[in-house]
């Protein structure tokens, strides 16, 4: 992995770590993680295109 990918996935992991404690139920945590992962998968090629 290059430095961009490591920083990108580090940012996504930080967002998940920040948001998960505020969600009370397991379903909400799974839904939050799923939505964050899908958004990350869609945005990575777009963001990468701006820098490389």
C-alpha cells in the first residue's frame, strides 16, 4: 500500500472509532460501519484521481 491508501484508511478507521461509542445498539453500529465503508469505497477512486 502506498502512503495515500494508508492515510485514507486511517482516516476512515478514525471516523469509525469516533462514531461507534455514541451509538447505543449493535444494529446502529453495524449500519454506521456499513455506510462508512460504502462511502469510503466510492470516494477513494475520486479522491485519488484529484491527487494522482
